[in-house]
C-alpha cells in the first residue's frame, strides 16, 4: 500500500478511537438483543404484521424467517427514482423464493436539485440530507427487521440513507441503485446553449429544447455530478451488488441485479460472514470512498457529505485528510464536467470496476476490507453480465480500457494527483475542484466584487457590469445563513466572461453544483460569514489571490489593516427573507444548530 494511504488512515483511526469505540459498543449491544418479532409484546407484533398475507405472518413469526425492511426514496418526479415504483414487488417476489418476508419500512423525501436550482426550494436541499437520515431512522425504528435494502440514488438521498442506516449498525444493509438514463445530447452542446442563453443569443424555447434533450427519460442525469458520484463511492465501499451502479433502469440486467440484492442481504444474515453495516463501514472503507472520489474527479459536495457519513459511524475525517489523499491519488477518469464523456461512456470504458481494480492493484486503496459479498472488494473489479442459460455472472475487465480518453491505468493517469485541492489562507479554509479547471486558470489574482447573494451577481451580469477581471465573493451562502444552496446558476454567466478572456473566479461560503467545473471556484469557505468567517472582512476592490496549484486563498491586504477590519453582518430581510416561504420556516432549527461545512454541515450533533 502507498505510504500516504497508510498515514492518513492511521491518523483517522487515532483521531476517531474514542467515538468509534463507543459506536461499535452500541452496535454490538444491538446485535445481541433478541430480534424484535420475538421480543416485542404481542400487540406490538400484531400491529407490525397485521397487513401481511397469512403465509408471510407464519414465516416471520412462527418460522422466524428473515424479514427485510425496504426504505425507499421513490417518487415519480425524480427521473432517477421513478424506476423504484416497481422494485418492492420484485424484491418481495425474490424474497419469497428464499423463504423470507419483505415490508416497505418507510419512504424518505427526495428532492431534485435540478428543479430547484436558483429557486427558494434549493435552500432546503442540503438539510434534506439529514431529514432523509431521520426518516430512515423512523422507518427502521419499528425494530422488526433482520436486514435492510436501501433504495436511493441522487444527491442528498444516498448520504441521508447511509447516515440513517448507520444508526442501525447491527443490520446487514445493501444499497439498491436504479441506474442512469440513456445518453441524450452531449454535455458540451448543452453547456454552449446555456451560455448563449445567458448572453441573450437564444431564447427560452431553444434552451428548453436543449435541456429536454439532455434530461429525457428514466434514470439519473448522465453527467458525473453528486448522484453518480454517490454510486461510485458505494461501489468503492462494497455496499452495492458489484457493478450495479451504471446499468440502465430498463435493462434486463437491472432487474436481475435487484433480485441479487435480496439474495445478497439474505446471505449476510444466514451464513458465517455476518457483516452488519456498522461493522462493515470502518475507517478503511471510508478512506476507500474518499480515494475513489478523488481518483474520478467526483462531486465536491462529498467533502461535506462523507464527513457526515463518517461521523454517523463514529469516524472523524476532515478536509486535510481529503487534500493529503488527493495529493497522492492519480486521476484515472475524465467524465463530464472533467471531460466530455458521460457516465454511460464511462461504464462502457470500464466504469467503477476498472477504476477500483487499478487503485487496488497499485496500492491506493485498502483491499483488506469486508463488503456485502463474500469476495470482498476484489469482486467489485468485474462487471455484471446476463447470459442466456447461465443467468447473472461477473466477467473480468480487459487489462486496457477501450477508450483511454475516459479511463486510464495508474501507470498513465490523467494527472498524478486527484481532483480536489484544499485552499487555506487569511480567507479561511475551502476547496476547489482543480481537475476541472484549465491549467491557465488555476491561479487567479483580481479585484474582489462583493455579492450577498446569487441574484446580485446575475443582475450585475445582465446589466453589463462584469466585463473585466474580477473575483466574485458571494457571501451569506453557508449552512447557517440560508441552508447552503448550490449556486449552479452562476456557472453559465461566469463561463461566458471567462470565454471572453477575462480572468474570473468565485469565492464563496456556499456550494457549487457537483457538476460545476471550468470556472475556478473556491467553495465551502469555512467558517462561513454568519459565524464570523473572514469572507466578511473583504471589501470591494481588495485583491484576491486564489492559487489552486499550491492551495492558498488570500486577500492581499496589509495584515494590520486586516486584523482591524470587522466582519460585516446582514439582516434576514436583506438576505431576501430566506427564512420564509417554500417551507423554509420549518428548517429554522437546522439553520440555527448546523455545524460548519468542514464538520459535515451536520444538524444532529
């Protein structure tokens, strides 16, 4: 194994020792507690199984057959989750073949960031993760389940399901994906139409036609944003049926993989490799997920989400851990926005299995970890296939990818370091997705223009006020200010200005989309301004230097003057009343109690 991998893992283990020990003690206690169907009072049991068919009641109560709880994020507004409508019937049918029972334990909310981008509803998005975690806990709290299948794909849903499931760490759990939609128009064409619309060169009809050609059917959006990064990370953690991530929802292989998830979770219960999720997700597994994210140039959102996921298992990680791993992890994939390919092309070029194999073989990932299958993580180095007369099987991937513009071996990576860089300086700590930024734009030095919301920047662009070099400092966008919405709508106008030759960048205590890329963006800057963060000291005209090469973020202001400056404050009314409307009133407690972005924006500690 690489020395950097060993060192980062060891310091995480040492830092996490007290909290991880306490967590595992709780898991161990729950493992040795008699199963709910045997322990609960008769009235409780009767309520739990009242709606089951008589033969299923007999199985679960008298025969003590396994009862699988399904937690689903199904709704038919999210294209990625629409296929889940039929999954419970498939799961029930397969479970009965093996003498088990199934109950849909509960549903969790699932919102689409693509619908809410730039709208008030986006201010609920980050907090929806912890709401999903709580809904997962409510679902499983009936305590009559021997295992769980977790149905979710998109941005906050997978981290939320995982955080919730880890509170029931004594249960074997398998995640069940639904797959990406088929390829629509290419992402470069889509982006160009967006930029033309931002310049007023095309109208709404042409923009809508372009967007509808990109987002056109069931499945995840095909760019490598947060949703598809989720699937890569779950593969690297060994929490899927191997290779399940990027199979189309309507492929025959998809249904068989869903059936295999039932067989897989039952095999964990019924044989000697009992590996409940709380024991499976250890420090090495978390590090493997971090490495997979970095090696593929995945979503920046996960430097927040996986901090929270780790905390749910008693494991403490921070952005320095991400940065040190990134410095020593090769970039093996270029998928939009880090390249031109979409996830279907990524899958055809080898996909997660190719990347995981390369990382394991070269010592960049831990191989001595458990997974939901008996072969451990090595089983995730193959691709699933369905052959007539043979059924589901897994085939070896070729030594060389069929398309090295998308995926490469560790001997010839796209870059010697991963896709993420930690930025530190007198403006705080933030991150930049350096893998997506052109080399000639990785160092930006320009005057600051202050914006207290994305609406102000968009208005300035439309008024022609930004035709120059500048660094947009967009403040009051952190978790406690307004729920930390993604600022994805700022990408097209900034891309237009960058395309005109201006040196532009964004520095913010908010988030950009997991699909944002080529404009230099120092994001998640912590502490946020509402917590006294130094972005609140910046004034219009201050020279900002963002150096993505060495990892610094500074206002070039005399140190004595900087020390004397006060952090600006802003009223709720000035922030466009973000505490009200679209249900935002109900999230006031979360805004009040949330931890910083680097602490995972956790609301439950």
